[in-house]
C-alpha cells in the first residue's frame, strides 16, 4: 500500500484526483500458481513504471521520475524474490 499511497499523493500534488477503484484480484488454487501470478503482476508493474519514468522525464518532472524510480527498485526486488521462490 505504500506505493499506492505515494502515487496517490503525487497525483493530488499534480491537481488530479486518484482513482479509488482497485484492480481485480486473481485467486489461484496452488502456491506455485499464486507465485507465478504475482511475478507476472510485478513484471507488468515494472514495464508500466519504466514508461512513466520516460514520460515524466520528457516533461522534466523530476519529482515523478524520482518517485517511480524508487518504486521501480522495489518492484524489481519483488520480481526477483518471486522468481527465486518459483525456482
């Protein structure tokens, strides 16, 4: 939730209103399936955050760039953790 809160705060700082509607959650029946789903979700987040960093950089929005670079580091760490757990 730390990431969602930080992103919401940045959206508000930019004069916009963050969405309060969470994405659908996929429930799996086995631990390997849960881990694989989590890894896929992290991969999608990594790609999205890289795009946001590029776009914010093009706009010279250093606050947004730095926020998402820090979040990206966490997401990449999460992805590695799930990859290790999967094997």
